[in-house]
C-alpha cells in the first residue's frame, strides 16, 4: 500500500510538472495576408504579375476578335446563300470552317501556354516573398520564445482566442512600417 501511495505521488508530481511546463509555452499568431500584402516586394511583384496577366488577356482578346470576324463572315455567307451561288458559297463556307477550327485550336493552345506561363511566373515572383515572410515569422518567434505561432489568415484554424499577435513584430523585422495600410485587392 505504501508503494501505491508513493507511485501515485510520483505520477501526480510528473503530471503537475508537465502542466507547469506546458503553461510556460507561449502561443502567438500572425495574419499572413496582412503581413505579405504590406511587403513592398509583394506590391511590386503583384504589379508585374498583373501586367503580364493583362498582356495575356489582350492577346486572347485579339484571337477571339479574329475568330468572331471569321464567324460573322461565315454566317453572312450562309444567309446570302442561294441556288445560283450555292457551289461558290459552299466552297467559301468550307474554307471558313477550316479556318475557324484552326483558330479554335490556336486559342486553346495559347490559352494553355498562357496558364502555364502565368503559373510559373506567379511561383517565381511570390515564392521568395512567402519564404521571406516565413523566415521572419520564425525568427521573431525564436527571439521572443514562442513555442507555437498560428496563421489566423489560414482557414485551418477555425477558432482562436488569446495568444500574442506577432504581426507587428514581424513587420518590424521585415522593415515594414506598422502604420502602412495593407493594399486592397
């Protein structure tokens, strides 16, 4: 019986020391959206990406315009088709049909290439920014003794209350003024 009490005492002591150690761990959070959007690197990268995206859209619009002209021409020919000009119009319609199919194929090809190019450019522009922000978060967390830092912008955290907001400290670490408003999308 004496050994049982001793064992329970040791278990209780271990439990209390574990609770004490756990209570000493600091928990913080950051808002990665606010942080990243406030970074000057993000602003310039986003501007460059949007310019490339607009150029690709303009290229696609030009191709759609060409397609629309050919389609309108084919529809006009079809409306003006008669018994007298049937052979000539049918030949022209067949040529226009082939041209329309070729334009459709080119549009799909250009669209796919544009998506791939935009994806690569997005990765090229934004990956270093995300890495820089992540490194700064880790640095601040280590410097200030945090065991856990959660990203409240991430939907994987359905609820949080408490903890310290490290967003301002990370902005300072990155050289971003805390009074600089985050750009709106």
